[in-house]
């Protein structure tokens, strides 16, 4: 005689789906589809990675515009 678990497993239906309960499902299927999500669970996007800035290696730019005096000297 097989032992039954203490918790009886219940068959999942479309009526238990988050999308069906919130009127977001347009499918009429006999069984839950591949997008089934339990209605008890809150749908939330996955947590994003934290963006970390790198330390600036240069203390000044590799190139710079000439100053006003240098530009005037070039065009004089």
C-alpha cells in the first residue's frame, strides 16, 4: 500500500493562473499553457545588476581644443 503525502497535491487549472484571474489571458485551452503563473505569486521583473562606475585613469584628456590665444595665433 503506497504512502500518501501529508499534503494532497491538487491538479493545476487555468483558473489558478495569474493571467486568467486578472483577465489577461485570451486562450481557451483544456489545460494550463506554458505561460502559467500561480495567482498567489506577484509578478515582478528580475532584479537588475548594479551599475558600477570604473575609476577614471587619466587625469586630463588625451587631446584638447587649442585655447583662444593659440587659435588667434594660428589665424593671424
